[in-house]
C-alpha cells in the first residue's frame, strides 16, 4: 500500500492502531478539511498539498516539507513544525496557537490574519513573509530573520524579538507594546503609527528607521543606536525611559509637520 493509499484509507476510517505517516510522500494531495489531528507526519513530503481548513491540531510535522502548501484556515494549534519547510505556503487565517515553529522556513509564506498567540518561532526564517493583521501576542521570534517581512497592523503585544533581524521590516500600525526587541536590528524598518509603548529596545539598531507618528511612551533605549532615523510627529517622545548610565545626544520633540532627519545616538 502506498503512502497516498494509506492516508485515503485512514480518512475513510479503515485504518487501525497508531497512524504513522512519517517520511510519507503526500506530494500535491488534495485534502481540504481533512482531520489529521495528532497524526505523525514528521519529515513527510506535503509540498503543494491542499490542506485548506484541515484539522492538524497537535500533529507531528517536524522536518516536514510543506513548500507551497495550502493551509489557509487550517488548525495547527499545538502542532510541532520544528524545522519544517513552509516556504511560500498559504497560511492565511490559520490557527497556530502555541505551535512549535523553531527553526522553520517560512520565507515568502502568507500568514495574513493568522493566529499565532504564544507560538514559538525562535530562529525561524520569515524573510519577506506576509503577516499583515496577524494576531501574535506573546509569540517568540527571538533570533529569527524577519527582514523585509510585512507585519503591518499585526498584534505583537508582549512578544519577544531578541536579536531578531528586522531589517526593512514593515510594522505600519502594528502593536508592539511591552514587546522585547533587545539587540534587534531595525535598520530601514518602517514603524509608522506603530505602538512601541513600554517596549524594551536595549542595544537596538535603528539606523534609517522610520518612526513617523509612533507611540514610544516609556520605551527603554539603553545602549541603542539611532542614526539618521526619520522622526515625524513622534508621540510622547519626552517620556522615553533612559537609564541614568546612558548618555543621550539631544532627544528632540518633533513638532507636527516637521519632517527633518535626526541623528540620535545613545551609549551605555
């Protein structure tokens, strides 16, 4: 019985015992709304598969090949996708609550309006990924590469982005309140109208970063470097929390309509 015949047998309810499809070849299979909750699909080849609306809760997908897979509206809550390749996959409005995505490949993946509450994305590749409107409070993106990704209007409240590469990343209107971005690289990132209130930006690189109409109330900037940042109508700049040991060269209050470039450097 081939791998594809096995899964069709499982779907029809004819399988018995523990269902194991690790290393299975399920390339381009048409499985919309299939129930594969808890199934072992570790290292399986699901590239190009149609899993729209599928139930994959608590499934084991570590190391799986899901390149270009269709997973919109799928439920991957609690699933293990560590080291999986989801490059170019469609995860629009997918449920990824408390999902393990450590070391996963998500470059150019579409996660628009996906639910990633408390998801673990440590050391994940999200280069040019689309996360517009995604719900990601307390998600962990530490050491990940989100360069040139689009996180506009995303909810990242209380999230972790320690040492993340956020070069050229779009955060237009995103909620980053109480987020920890310590030692992250935000060079050329766009934080227009973003909420950075209470965020930790210790030793962050903000070279050429756009901070137009950004809420930076009580943020921590210890040891950070803001060089040639574009500040326009920055909200509550005067309330930035800077430790006593930090030295700051003129922290300006930008008036509405003033679009001048500001060179600002902080040192511990």
